[in-house]
C-alpha cells in the first residue's frame, strides 16, 4: 500500500497544477503557456544504483546485497542496456551502476511535468546462493509535478519467483530534489528522482517495508533519471509554390546551424520535402505536387531519433 501522506501530496500537487491551468485559461494566456499533453516520441528511463553492502552499517543497498551477501548478479535484457554487475564488480559509495530502459510511448506535458512514460526492457537480480531471480520489466513512470510513481511487472516476493504486475506502483517517486533541464528540442531530462518502496513483497521481499529507500544513504534502490521527448509545435510562416517556411522557437536549441534535414509524415519514412534549419526557421522545398498542410511530421537528420513536429497554419 502506498503511504497515505505520499498519496495526499501527489493529489494536492495535481490539484495545484489544475488550478494554475484554469487560472491561465481564464486570464486568456497564450496557448503555448497552457501546453497540452503531447505524445511521447522517445527517451530513456535510467536506473542508477550504488553497489555497497557494509554488514550492519548504513551503506547497504539492494544491489549491494545481491552482489555481496547473495553473491549474485544484476543484468539487463534487451532493449534495456547496462553493464552486468557481478560479485567482483567494484564496490563502495562511488560504485554506481546504471541500467537504461528505452522509452517507447506515453503522453507527457512538458510545461506541467505531468504524464505517463512507458519504457521497455528487463533488469534481473539473480542469486543461485540465496535462490532468487527478481525481475523489473517494462517500467511505467507516472509523473505529477513533484511526485510520481513507477510501476513494473516481473517476479519477486519472498520466494523471489512470484509474479507481480504493473497494476500497482512498485515505487513512489520524490522529485522535490530533482533537476529538470531541456536538453534539445522537445526533450526534457529530469535527474535526481528518489524512489521509495510503494508496495512491499512484490518485486522485493518483505525485508523492505513500504517507504524503504530514502531511509538509507545511499538510497537502498538508487535514483532514477527520466529523459522524455515529445513533439514540438511549429507553424507555417510562408508557403509559395514548393517553398515553405515553418517556424518553431524550439528549433533554436539545435546545435548545428544550417543543418540539412528531410521531412516525412508521422506515419511514414517517405520524404516529402528537403530543407535546412537555421535558428527557429525550417526552410523546406517540397516534392513536386506537394503542399504543406497542418499535421504531424517528422524531421530527419537533425536529431536521433527524429524530431516530431506538430505543424499548424
Ligand atoms: C539461502 C537463502 C538466504 C540466506 C542465507 C540469506 C541471508 C541473508 C542475510 C544474512 C541477510 C542480512 C540480514 C541483516 O543484515 O540483518 C539477508 C538480508 C536480505 N535478504 Fe537474504 N538470504 C537468503 C534468501 C533470500 C531471498 C530468497 C531473498 C529475496 C527473495 C532475500 C532477500 C534479502 C533482502 C532484501 C535482505 C535485506 C538486504 C538489505 O539490508 O538491504 N534473501 N539475507
């Protein structure tokens, strides 16, 4: 069961955000300030854990238990990535190991910092000695301003082999010490997300109670970092014959000036225009017989994965 105080905090954060949005709408604020949830187009959920286990001491993490007392390993299964941690891996407060789950979908509002981010892949904690194979698969991160949850499915519990599902959160997330940066057009990175166990005896056995994690330094379950990409907004400034100029303030975040790109619709890779990006302007030459209509497009060649842009009139 999630702690009631955390739930209450999450709820009040949501309410505060709704109230802000309503006030902005009443004041007739420009739509950009009222950014709506947008489709998630990419990113990563990174899980970093310290590998330390001092018997009876404070510096004891879950990963440290696995590789030290239980003489086991932690490993990623594709599409998750990260080096395997073994009993002989370096240990101590500075020994931080990161597993990355690629983001495959969801919906996120970058202005309000609310939404649901779905990632793929598995991390498995295995011990032949203590007989467990605990998995955390396909994490779903739900953010609501300064709070959030992470749900996943897999197997765990006292036997280390009982299935659990993403119906209930595995961790509550505390973003009160998190740092949010814009790292590219449409891409936000949130670092320093602290997990606390939301539900006992699902993935991890009941040695850990609800709320466990931040009660120890370093956090028993590490920290999370979420990088989330969503579509950017653009508008058609001019269109004459096959030349069109699209303007989007976020394009200014691209490092390469005059980058050569191509444009496709959102649903296909087929190029409908070539162009260049300079500052906030995307200058396009459309294929014969094409006109640029409002809609969702992909810009190829400027970022990896390609940038999704919602073009309005
Ligand atoms: C042969 C079987 C096992 C042995 C001998 C064993 C032994 C131990 C010992 C000695 C501790 C340290 C207790 C302390 O520091 O007070 C411990 C802690 C723990 N064990 Fe096991 N264990 C076994 C099986 C398991 C299994 C099957 C799981 C998981 C499903 C598990 C999960 C844990 C956890 C989560 C802790 C707490 C680690 C922490 O302090 O962060 N153990 N175990």
